[in-house]
């Protein structure tokens, strides 16, 4: 099936393009980007021109930042194209609901992807927790923003979500593995004095059966990166490590781990998209984004030291 990739930035180069090229279900038939391109693939710099000139491409995968993504997705759906959205699926919940209605009205597929749900051991964690009583769950998601988002100013602007850009990955796993829904009840957001979005956040959630649920996100982590979810139950403790690539049950490795924690996520996303398109299905679970929206609404903001990336000059 022919597919167009829109937004040829770091995530497209690192994950989307290799996953598409390795798949026997997809053909990368065009790219749309003002700067990037893929050798041997038709390139457009104007999305409207792409839509008018390539009606033969039925699927569009959007790798743009959240704020401009809605306009592109809406145009694609109105033009009769199936749409795949990089996470988060939009800048606001209202935008995401509008896209879902557009897909429904036009009989098209819409896939709001959460790549971390496709990590190797997430399904195993969901199955293990299904028949147990949860007592507590602690998320620790700490990484170096300069390593994963080098010189990407959009993440610090309104709609960029700051530390919730990676934090929403953790929330996508939590909402996938828990058998009941939770909701945010308290948050503290650490916002650099020179930025619009938080660099760290502490969250606390309500669980309908009284379990203690908390999360700590931080973008200032140096050295080893930490992507851990630990759940204590009446029948033992489960720990997801490396963003869901490894799982421990009562401290013991439950299964062999892939050497690359991210290796299987995007191939699985594209396999899921092929399945959705085959039946004009919609997969637009917004629960992870609801938690982020609630945190930005309820969170107490604390000013912290200014943040400067590697290319910025600090004031003297």
C-alpha cells in the first residue's frame, strides 16, 4: 500500500522510515517536508500540492510537531486519505475529537499512535496485572532532553508539552496495562524561567480501588536514562524497565529482552495501521492525553533555573 510521510525530522528518520522500508505491507511513495527528503522517493514541499497531484496515495503518516498537525490531518481526511498520527495526536483534546469525527464522517481510518504501548513486554504486563489487586504503582521517567530532542525549540512553546512529550509515553503504558481507569488529582510542574512548558513534573492519581499511583518525570537526567514502571500487588511486584522492553516479576527477569528497547515499536505501529485501513477502522484512545491536559490544568507551577540547549548562548 502506498504511503506518504509528512515531516522528515528526527523521529521520521530514526523510526518511521526504517519501519516502512522493512515492511512488506507498505511502500513509501512520497514525502512532504520543507527541509528533509528520502533518496529515491518523490518529494513535495507543499502539502496541498501533494494532495492534488498524488490521489494514488491513500495513506498519510504525520510526523509534524503537535501544533501544526491538526491542519494537515484535517486536510488529508477531507481529501479522502487515511491518517496516522505520531504521538501526541494533537495539541488539544478538541482537535483530536474533531479529527475522529472527520474520519467517521468520511469512512476513513484514523490511528492515534502510542509507540510505547508496542514495547516488547507491555502486553505481558497487562496480562499479569489483570487478575491482581493493585496496591501501588510508581512511574519514574527521567531522560536527557538534549540527547533525545536536540535543539527542538517547539517543545518549549505552548502546545509543545515540555517533559510531557516523553512523559505521555509512560502514561500510554499505564493506561494500557491497568484494568481500570485512573484520573489525575494533583500535580506539580517545574517550569524553567525562560520557557513556556515544564522540564519536570510530579503527578498523583486517583485509583478507584484505593491504590497509590504516582509519576515523576524529569528532562534533566544525565548518564543512565530511566524509564521504569513498578507495580506492587497482592501477589507480588511487577517492574517494567527500559520503557517496557524488559519485565521483572518479584525482581526476576521474566523473559529475554531485545538488545534495542525501541526496535519493535514502530514496525508494530505500521502493522496496526495496515489492519485499520483494511477495515476503515479508527483507533484514537485519548486517555494518555487527558492526563496531560489535566496536569496542565491542575498543576501548581514552580519556577526553576533557566534551560539552555547546546546551541544557545547563556546571558552573561
